[in-house]
């Protein structure tokens, strides 16, 4: 019974997370947009956490349907009168037991994980995804510099000149969206190496011209 209820709970929230998972597996990822979508997911989770009766009823209904097909009864596990290491979750009925022992802890765990992985502190690192040619070529140079402010400040970088050159290099290529979408970070490293001779014709402020791409890969 525990496995069936847990499986239904995981399936429900996996469906909610699926669009984000797909986006994160793409070759070009706009982490800022992903972060905004995560905020909506956390709103859903918090709402479910605030009104857990509805969710527990839904999960138990689905679990009982599966259990019926398997000739299994969904019931509360036998509780010991006294446990040495932990207390029994107090409950007056099946719904309350599963809500307190499994469903609410699972929702709390998801919220906690998303808060850690997509915290406000990560926003500067996420902004590096805006340097991918797919997004950068659709952005004016003014907006590109604005988008870069957060990670330049966070990493203590001054790459104004490099940004101008990087933007100009990709805009001139006039590649299709499909071609740009297929570019992976490793491809950007290769492009940066090829472009070193091109960069040498222009005055740089300081530092390695590939720094921004190295930070992008780390993010």
C-alpha cells in the first residue's frame, strides 16, 4: 500500500515538473525563464500544502483504483503502541494517516529542493544562459549589456568589449533558430577558440576572452 500511494503522489508532481525537466535537458537553456516557471510550480505546491485534504483524497482515490486491480487493500499499516526512535503519525482515519506520513512530507521536500536549486542567489549564474546565441541574437546590444550586469557584478568582471564582439560575431552569421538551438556549450568553446584571432584585432579590457564562456559552462 505504501508503494502504491507513494507512486501516485510522485506521478502527480512529476507531471508538474516535466516541462522544466525537458527545458533543462535542451541544448540551449534559458535559465531565467526556467526560474520563472519554477516560481509558478512552487505556487502550486504551496497551495497543495495549504489545502492537503483535497490532494490526499485525490491520491487515495487513484491508489485505491490501482490496488483494486491488483487485489490489494489500501489500509493504514499496523501501528506499534510505542516506537523507540520515532512516534507514530497521529491519525483518526486513512486519509489523515497518508496525508501526514507521506503526502505532506513529500510536498515539503519538493518545495525545499526547489528553493535550494533555484534560489535568488543563483540568478546571476542563470543570467549567463542569455549569452547563448539563440537568445543573444534576438536581443539588442543594449539589452544584452543590461542582462549581463548581474553576473558581471557577481563575478567581478568587466567584459563590456567582449560582449560587443560576441554579439556582433553571432548576429553576422544569420543562422536559423534551429541551427542556433543545436549549439551546445562545448561548441561555444570551439567558437571562442576560433574567434581568438578575430578578437586580437580589437582592444580588450583585460583577462581571458573566454572567461564568460567558462562561467557559462560551470553554471
